[in-house]
């Protein structure tokens, strides 16, 4: 497992995104998958800083990566204020408003999202991205992922992103 420890300051967002890109390349994700994961992890990191630590720069956010069951798993952990999150409530996109899209984006851009909060203190956000494999079982590093694009004979594959809801603990 790889880890990144940064202080709870938004100035580290770029470093977190670069770190996620390196983890994605190592796992064999496509550029599109890496980009999606960078946005999703960036949202989780931003939520830790703004909501968990209430923009107090004295906290620490830990980001980890591992390969589990064919997924690249990124965890964003903080020891800030615990939060209550309902993953089943998506924002009403017909009514524009500022803010409130972060969790929706994380769900949309990952294959699975879990948010665990309410333990002693802090929050753990677990983001999973399926590692694409080609027909021979090799990791695919090209621009086509397993969840979209064109198949081997040029046929269109359905949907780029699958959404599943994790449980809150």
C-alpha cells in the first residue's frame, strides 16, 4: 500500500492529484480513468479540508492506494469532524446552486464509493476504480476502458461509468 500524508490545506490539491495519477499509471488505468479518479479524489480531499477540518491547516489528510479484487482503491482519511452523508440523495440538476455536487461527482466518476464516518473522529472515503483488462487478461493502458468506448470489433460498449452505492458504517 502506498500512502501520502499532507496537511489539511487546499494548496496540496495539485500534489494529491499528481499522486493519484502516478497510482493510476502504476495500476494500468487509462488516461480517462485516471482523470476521473483525480477529480473524484480531489473532491474527497477538498471535503476533508473544508468540512472535516473546517479549513484548519493543522490537520493531516492521509491518502492511500492499493489494488484489491481487480480495483485500484484510493482511501482519503481525516481525523476532523465526522459527517453524516446520505449517498442516495443526488442533487437536483434542474435547480442550479453553488456547491453540493462533490459526492455526486465522486459517485459518477468511480465504480464504487463508500463514506465511513462517525467512528471516534473523522471520515474515510473509499473510491474504487476497476482496472481494465483486455481479452488476454492483460492490463489495458490505452484510452479505452472496460466500461465504455469501442470493443475489439469496433462495436460500441454501453455506458462509461457504473454507479454503486456503498454502505455507511
